[in-house]
C-alpha cells in the first residue's frame, strides 16, 4: 500500500512538473518579462569588440565615436553606428529597430531603456543605389524623374512605410 | 612677392631643380614619377580629423545660373534626404537647405538667378548665439549643427542673415539617409555635403548637378589652397559676399550680383 502511495505521489509530481513545464513554454509567468531575442548578426563573424564588452559598454563606445564624427569629421568604420546597423539589421524587417524583436529594440525594451538614436538616424543599412559614390553624379536624376512622372509623393511613400 | 619674382627671374640651377623635386614629392607622397598616392587637397585619410589648413568654399557664378533651373535644389534634397518643399504638406515650415532666388532690378528689369544657402561664415552669427554649442564651425570651415546637443530653440534661425536654416517640425518616420541623420525638433541647414567631403569626393551634390546640367555656375573647392580651381577663379573674377557689410567672411562667394 505504502509502495503504491509512493508511486502515485511520484507519478503525480512528474505530471505536475510536466504540466508546469508545458505551461511555462506556452505562456510566460505573470510578472516575468520575456527574455530578449538576440539575433546573430547577418554579416560578419565577430563584433569589433568582445560580445560581453559590447553588451555593457556599447553606449559609451558609440557616444565617443559620434563626437569624433560630428565635430572632427572622423568617419572610421570601427565603432560607427552605421556599421552596427549594417551588420545587425534584421533579415525580416531590414532594420535594427522597426520590429519588436529587432536587434536594438529587443534588449532595450527588456531593460526598459529608451533609445534616442533612431529619432534621427536611419534604422536601416545604406541600401540605396543613389548613395553609392559611383552613382553620386547621376543621383539627382532619379529624383528628378520621380518628381516629373509622379505629381504627389508623400513622406510615407518615399519611405515605403506607414508607422 | 618681390622675392618670388627675383627667384623666378634667375636661371634655375641643378641644385634648385633638385630642391623643387624634393618639395613636390614631400607634398604629395609620390610613388613613382607622375603617380601620386593621395591627392594633396582632398583625400584626407579616414582616421584624420578635418583640418583648418583647408577652408571649403563655393563660388556661385550668377551670370551662368539658369532661369527656372532647379537642379541644385533637387540634387541637394536627394543627397540629403529632405522632402522638396513642393511635395511637403506644410510648405511654410518645410525644411529647405538650398533655394533658388530670382531677383529683378526694378529700374532696368534685369533678372538675376542665384542659389541661396548657408554661407558658411568664418564668424557665424548662428554659432555665436547658440545656447548649447550645438551650432558650430568645423575646423575646415563648414558650419554644422550637432543634433546631439541641439534643443531646437531656433535662436540660430533668427540670427542667420541669410535665412539659411530650417527646423524639422514633423516626424520623419525613418526616411533619413544612412549618412545624413536628421530629426524632428532639430535645426538643420546646408552641410556642404560633409558626408561627401569626408568620403573624399571633393565636391557637393549641387555642384555635381550644376555641372551635369551644363550651366557650370557652381564651383567648389579649398579656398586656402592658392592652386585650387576656386582660388584661381576668385583671383580672376570680381566676386561679392552677400551682406558684406556684416563682415562675416563668407565661404560662399557670388559673381555677377
């Protein structure tokens, strides 16, 4: 009888545990935020600094580089926000901050830290042909043609999005 | 000057020839005779800060500027990602980095065309009045707004005698170019295509467009280099600074106004 009870208890606890496990995978417990989704960079094998260092210090690294760039005109690729975006833009949204699981937003919403970068900076890598130095000379023609054929182009149309 | 003349007049000795050759190779890092590793004026290495040895400037020849031609304006808007005024919803407050002016003399009916933009003053009033230091002059003479410190107070807009600056009033919804960050609540103006200069293009979008259109009314270059095309033209042509009475020492000079 005792054995039977013990067996029953074991069965019950494993069942309960399994149920709890199933529950935790299907829906997160209340009061615990979902862990951020950290997608591996599309391009490149290794970040310009160690991952651990970047997780803790990326804001200082970016801050330092932004002053060098804006004030002194030093546009080296290492530590530049543009290069972060070029590597880390999501394959689905093409951006680092558009979707909720995109590289920057995912961690920042988990940590509840507001990012100001994308108030001004583009969240997408430089893709436009017009920006390429090879096409710089003819870049304005594309726009000229667009204005001639299309009478009204809204800001949303130009971006191809509506937030 | 007189010393230069006397040197020129003396027959060049082999010693002097050798010295000239040395000086030329030191100035331009020549790999082999005729092959230069980098250009002297604009091919600044990536990690080197902008230097005050250079002063970027522009010469506008108003006699060549085409009536009704808007190519410089549309090229600027394409390069820097601002919506052309005609296409924006609130035209009165739409940002505009460069605009075309058509002036007519009321007496003679003579018409003058010219582009007007930030004049990149050496003693810029916008820099003087900025309460946060966001409006600043870079070492190579380009007047810029550091958007990280701009609070959008628009004091610089009021101080500018050329109405060259605009405030971004509306959200841009990620329409910015990767090289040209812009944002709501910040003041902005012509940057002399600073992203292109730092890349080593040595020209601006408006100048490229003006040359492509065949008007050749715009010339960009280093005003500190006496051998640059712009310095040569400034020596030859009579030019004016707009509102020269303010003594601002402008980076943009006009011919034919």
